[in-house]
């Protein structure tokens, strides 16, 4: 008798579907795209390798694919960064 795992289903399938749904839902477009965002370097590298989205200090979640030097710094990211730096 075939089990859920033999058929590629079960919790593994649910986990993959949930991860994809969350990634699709949490990746954002909009005004945030007009800015360069602050993200830890290790997360940028991880995203480049895995293709997974990153989360900026301001909360924006996206997969980086543009040269950040082309855009001004996100004011929300800058504010959070300065507060963290001052602590």
C-alpha cells in the first residue's frame, strides 16, 4: 500500500506549499521599489544563492534584483538603522 510520503504528499508537500504561499504573499511591490533598503549582507548573499526573499529593516520583503546604488536610501530603513546604531 502506498503512503502519503511515497506519493510525494503528506506533511512534506504541505510544508512546501505553505512556504511557497508565504513567500508569494509576503513579497511586496510598490513604493518600496523606489528605494535602496538596508538588509544584512549575509542575507543578501543567501538570497543570491537560494533565490529566497530578504526582509529590510523597514519590513519590506522582496528578492533583490537591481543595483541599489541607482536609488535613494529608504527613509524608514535609515531611521531604524540609526536607532539601532545609537543603542
